[in-house]
């Protein structure tokens, strides 16, 4: 196949990806080969490819393609996450546009609609991953709510409950009034807002005085249950144990001693609202309030509701929390209880998806004993069972797990894994049931399915009972009301017990924590037996270290008795070119698909890998993508040159025999490159690996080797590379060049799969696709030190001559003589062997082995020899010296000004980080420019 003149990524990408996928190349089973398994962080089914996904999946694809080339039985497990809140939000927005409400549809109809949406639109991001070149095992694509994975989720829930590691409890949660569900701490973002600090006066119940408290949320005073003072605060010692009468409600409540109250802050007295503040909840428990007795003054939508003691005035019931705040402040002011109001910046929690203020809310939820599960997860990292890259993240990991709180895993949504729990009336004295119209104190039965729960019901209630299984507590209440109000129904159902299903679903992260083994057939199959578990490596953004990574470690060790992956690689964020975080509001987001359309997937992939430096954030500049597109074009043109000169696919995995120094040199350079690349990939140094390949391909192979061998190839006019060159040397050179080009395509393939696969087939007939070729062996025996030294000497000499010509404005067409006095015997021999190449590439009129007798020559030093390039009559020496001196002085002046600026503490402390970075970059540029210009002046003597 003739290689086209123009490199067009779009023309080859779709064709090769379809070929790989339809021919099963992404699941190339290799019996007996060492397994390599990697799982992708499952993107939300609602999602589309953003630049973070592009980075994450590029790094994974590099590793899995590299593993295939190394002969391993490589599988990249791929799938998507059902994304509870995000997906429900998308579908509810569609319903709103149609004038429909979820509550009006009912659960079953709503879930049918969500599944319909998932089938029609949910695969967008997986289609986009294909455009990126992600070589995932699509034939075994998973979804966190597919039948097999759902079975694993239910199994884990039931097992954790049996082991006492999962339980139901009444505690405060982060409550999202928009979605009307609990969310995790990790889904709360704290924003600084301009707010107020209200100082309130609470009268003592005995009329002996008042006590002052302050709050940023005055509406919560409706559920106050105490005032706390520090036991060491002498101002309040006599008040401890006394009661205050709460304004507006008239509730009497105690003054308690607790170290939570800081004598140095405000009045030193703190209002305690245990049902609506996390700190107050703990104070309340220490004061003896049971969670069930703590007052709640908000409903699920954030409106005021009546407390259990019925003391909130009727006019406030039903008001939105912020409308209630305004009215309560008015009432407090009217009652003389408002002392003063201060403006203050307040750290306020917001839902990261809903964008509304989050409320601490007291409710019954399901919790995992994360502290117990965290202990072996801590040990796994401490002992090295899991290697964390970069290691700097270990401290953060330890800190979070050492201070971990119970994990609330229930969510009040409809879309998700429904919690496998059923509730029934608790037995009371005499084995009677609190049933039929009574207030039910319920008991939970946790089971995998309805059949499994029947066994537990019979054991608890007795084999003589029949059971009515209802779908929700609402259905139970309807059934109970109908039965209790109808004597006939009551008699018919006398021997029946009604049970209702939990309506909450599980936190999305509960299910995704099982991803490394739930996707591999567990619990029906044990992936440890196939060598697929533990996975080899997990690549993740550092921002989901707690959401996902730590929880996978906890669940993996608990259920598989081994870590879920051997290495955890945490990459940084992709930022804009100035280092600012990307956001739609700033208008600085980067669309990876737009970059692929413009420059090709290979260029984007290479950019991301070249800039990924173990956890550091990436400043993505489109110019870098353009630059690596040029790199791809350079290799494309090199392959065209090779093809046009009879260089094609290599017939051997081993380096061909070589006699010419230039061929022995490029073989040695290739082996050294492979050695360095193997080390970089083993250490997960993606930037270093990409740079190693880039430098070798661009500089060593394209710029030097192909230029050096042109005279040897029969189709190139000009003098031969060395005296006596013949067809045998040309044949040797074609064989070596073809072998090197093959090695380049193989080692570059994980980074640029489309370009390399296209050239692989274009250069000759192949027995197999490049994607399943063999990674080259770095055989040190192929390194010829003498050839390396000789060609490196030639490259240095040509480079120095070229640099001198450029610095001193020598006309490109001018051919200059080169003088060298008293060269060593070795240099004499090298000059003889490389005379033709040296004079052609350095544009020399000849090489004279004697001292230059005249004046006005530029000096070039290579090794022990000093070379002279006569410039008299070629350039205006005086004018050139003046130009260089002036330019050097200008660069030095700018350098010194920047140095002074960077040395100023005021600038470094107050300037924006991007401004400091630019100043440092400019300082480095000016310093290098000044040094170069002074060196050019020195050349002229």
C-alpha cells in the first residue's frame, strides 16, 4: 500500500477501530499467558467524554496495549455506572419538559422510563471512548445495574449485615432538600458566602437573667434542646443545670457543660440543636439525649414542620427554611431577644449536583461500619501490598481512613440498587404483634430476595403465619388501614403478617466499590482462580481517592481476602493553559472530541501522556496538541521516505547484521531507547516514556539517521556516505532502517495506535496486526560503543557548525571551509570515514587538517579539538559583533529585571500563581538567550 502524501487522521481512525473491535483484538485470549487485568473507573451513564476522561482512559489504554505487546493475556474491563442522582436528574428534567412529575407516575413507571432512556442515550460516552482509541473488552461490557452485578451488590449488603458491619441507625446526614435524599460528605462542596451572625438572648426560666448565644442559622432555634457552656468557664459555673426558656416556642431546656463550647468564641455559650447540626448531635448525645428524642423542625423539602413537642407556632409551619429565617428574626426582634447582627463570610455546604444548601437532618438510614473495614485497608498500603503512585498521596489516604465516620449507604431515590431489606411489625409481650392499626415498631429482615426473606419471616413469626409482601411502607399503611377498619377483612387476615419492602436505594459508590471483582463473575465465579484478581493496576483521578479507590480496597479485602489491585496510580487534574481549573462558567473547558476532530486522537493521546507527571496537574495548551500532530506527520513523512527508497517491513525480530557505523549506531540507539522506555513504563512515568520515544523518533531517527543514510540509498543523488559504498551497504541500510522503523511502530503503538497500525500495514505484508505484535527485547549485546561514540561525535560537530552559522547570520547557501589544527589520530580517522556526510550536512567547502592562519573565524570546540570557520568576506564581522553585544545586553537587562521581581517577597506572596509561573518562564528564556548570545560573541574571539 502506497502511503498517501498527506497524513489524515480521520481517514484511518474509524477504519482501524472498527477492524480491531470486530476481529476481537481487544480480547485476544492467550491460554497459558500471564493475565493482565485493568478495570476502568466506570463513567456515569449520563456522561460524555470530558478531558479528564480522555486523560484517564489514555493512560489505561497505554498500559493495556503495552501488556498485549508484551504477550500477556490482557483484558481491560469496561462499563458504566448507573449514577443514581445524576441519571434520575436527567430523566426528571425530561419529564418536567413534558409536564410530568415522578411522583405522579409512580415508581414502576418512572423506572421503566429511566431504563428506556438508558437504552437510547446511555451509551454516548462508550461510543466516545472508541473515538479516543480505548481498546476495552467491549464484548464483556458491564453496567452497575446489570443482572450479574446487581446480584453481587445484594450479596455484599446481606453479608455485611450478617457480619455486623452494616446496620440501620438514626443519625444526622447531609440532606439535599432538592433531591430529598441523603448524600455523602464527599458530595458536598463548601462555598464562602456573605452571611450574617445573629446574637440572641435566651431568658433563664427562673427569671434571674439571660444568656447570650450566636448563630448563622436562626431558624434552627425552633429545635434547640440545650445551651452548652464550657465546664471550665467560671462565668457560667453557677448556671450549669439551670434551664432557659426558648423565645417563640417557650420550650424549657437545660444549660449543660460541654467542652465543645469555646470560652474564647463569642459569649462562650452555644445553642445546641442536636437534630440539625453535626457538632450539636454529639453534644446532645453526651448530654443524654437519645437520637430518637432529638427534635426535628424541617421536612424533607426544607420547610418548617412541627416538632414532637408541638411548640412551633402555626404561622411558621410550612414556610421554606429561608422564608422562615426572615420571619423568625422579626419575631425575635419584636420579643427583644435579638441583641445584634454582624456581617460575616460563612462556610456554607452545597450539594455538588443540586446546587442547594445542604441541611444536617436527623433520619433513619443504613450505615456501613467503615472504621472496621478501614483497618485492613490501611495496612494494605502501609505494608506495600498496594503500591500508591505517587507516594505523596499516602498521607492523605491514611488521614481519611484513620478518621473515617460511619458510611451512610442509603439514598432516598428510585433509580439504583434497591436495598434488600423488608420490614415487619416487631413482636411484643406474649408474642402478640403490634399490628392492625397500632403504631408499628418495625424490625428489619435483610435477605437477597423475596424467597430468602420468607425463611427469616417464618423463623421470627412462626411457621403458622402467612405473609403479605407489600412493596412499600405506604402500601402497608393502606393495607393496615383497610384491614383494621373492616371487621370481615380483619378476621380473614387474622393469621397474616404484612411485610413491606425498603424503598431506599444504595449509594452509587457502594456498588462501584465492588467493580474489581463484581465485573468478573463474582459471587458465582471466583476471579482469583483465573488470575484476574487482584487487578494489576488501577488508574484514577486523585479526586475519587475516597469516593471509590479506598472503598474498593475495603470491600475487596473483606470479600476477596486480597487487595483489589497491586498498584494505585493517581493522576492530577487537567487545567487550562494558564493553570486555572476548567469550568463552564469560566468558558475555559476543553472539548476532547473537538481536539480529536482537529488534530486526531493520536495527537491528543500523546499530548496527555507527555504531560502526565505522576499526580501533577496538567496545563493543557492546544499548541502542544498541534505540536504532537506535527510529530505524527513527521513520522508519516519518514515512513513515506522509507517506502520510496525501498525500505519496508522487517523480516526479523533481531537487529540485522550491520557493518556501517551509522547502522550500528542506530541499532544501539534503538536498544538504548527500548531499555529506557521499559524502565519508564515499569515506574509508570508516562511523561518520561513519551519523551523518550519523541526524542528518539524526531531527533535520532528522522533528523539524523535518515539524513545520514541518504547518500547510501541508490535513489538519492549525491556522494555516497563513505568511500566505496556499494549495493551491499545499501541493502544493509534498508534492512536496518526497516527494522528500526518496525521497532518505532511497536513502541509508539500504545501512545499512537491509529498512526502506527496504518504504517505497520503500509510498509509491507504482515501476518498479524500491530496491536498483537511482539514488544522488542532490549538486547544490550546489540550496543556498539565505538559506533555510538563515532556518530555522536559527527552529530556534535555538525550541530556545532550549524549553530555557529545560525548565530552569526551566515547565509544558508554559503559553503565554508573548516580548519582543525593537529587533530588526533582518532579524529583523523573519523574525518576520513565521515567526510562526505560531514561536508554535506554542515555545508562545508572542505576540511583542512591545519591551523587557520587568518583572522575573523568562528571557533567551534568538539571534544579535544578546536575547529575554525573563516568568516572574512562572508559576513560583516564588526556589525555582527555589535549586533550580538547589543542583543546580549538587552536579554541580560530583561533577565535581571525579572530576577529582581522574583526576588521581591511582595510579588511572590501577592501575585497570582500563573503570573509567577510566567515570570519564572520568562526569566529562564531570557537567561538562556543571554547565554547563547554571549557564546556566539565568544566564538568570534
